[in-house]
C-alpha cells in the first residue's frame, strides 16, 4: 500500500482540482474534500490498525462529510463543529471499549520494564 499512496494522492488531488474548476456542485472545494477523505483512508492503511488510527482515520472521514454538507449549505458551521466534537467523543469511546492495540509509537520500553 505504501508504494501506491503517493500516486493515489496525486490522482485524488487532480480529480479534486478538476471538479472544482469545472464547477461540479458549485461552492464545493473538491480539492479539500477529497484530500481530507483520502487522508482518512490512508492513515489506517499506511500506519496499521490501532487505537490512534481508528480515531484519526474515521474522524477525518467524518470531517470530510461534514465539510461537504457545510459547503453545500445543508448544515451551518454552528452545527458542523458540535457534530464533529460528538463524533470524536464517540470514536474515543469505541476504541476504549474494543481490544485494539495501542499505537507502536506510544510504546515506551523503558517504562514497560518498570525503569525510570
């Protein structure tokens, strides 16, 4: 997956740019929307599945959906931000209740051995 991440990112940026300049759903910044969504997919795909990536990836995807809804005037910023806060809280709760591993970068072998 890591080998194709950069080409896929370039393709998505190009698609977003093209949709924006051709006015597909005017008022939507497709470059931003697609890049945010792609980031949400790539985080767990490239970094693996753990408690951090299962919050970050889905949160970025939720942010993509909320951004698209706001840009198309279906919701206001006053609705978008609280929904994002609620969504983040739900994701944090879910990862605490599931047996996902902690991220490897969080692991500190010195503290795990009881040394200071």
